[in-house]
C-alpha cells in the first residue's frame, strides 16, 4: 500500500512530468494495485469459504446423533473461529477493499493540499 500511495502521489503532484515518467508511474500503480487486490480478494474469498464450511459443519453436527463418539471433538472445533485477519484486529471482508482505496485517496489529497497556499 505504501508503494501504491507513493506512486499515485508522485504522479498527481510532481511538477516536471514527461511522457516516460507518466507511463512508468501508471505501470507501477497498476502493478502495486494488482498486488494489493490479489492478496486482499483471495483472503476475502478464503474467509467466505471458511464461513460457509463452518455453517455446513454445524448443520451436519445437528444431524449427528448425540451418541456419536466424534461429536464432542466436532463441537470443540466448531467453537473456534478460524479466519484470516489483519494482526487479529480486523477480519478481512469485502468492505476492506473499498475502505483501503478510499483511505489512500483521502490521505493523498490531504498531503497534496498540505503545502499549498490559498
């Protein structure tokens, strides 16, 4: 995200722009954005699939009889929450993609207008 921010900020607020410079910055923005989206979207899909699998397992555990020997182990495994998160602070969800891009855009505008005189 830092490289994506740096490339976007440089492209937007750098004074001396040539065609080669602009094309290089656009290529780097595309590269870093594709890296970020690839990682985030794949993690989001893993979390969604894990939630669906957990729901199916809970449905199966209800159908199993109480006399089954594997039932306590299954209930213990279903109680634990397994998901990909950001340092166990925020679980990756679809809204994070829009939020992260909006944050980069907002910080870019704030830093770009910081040194301007009105």
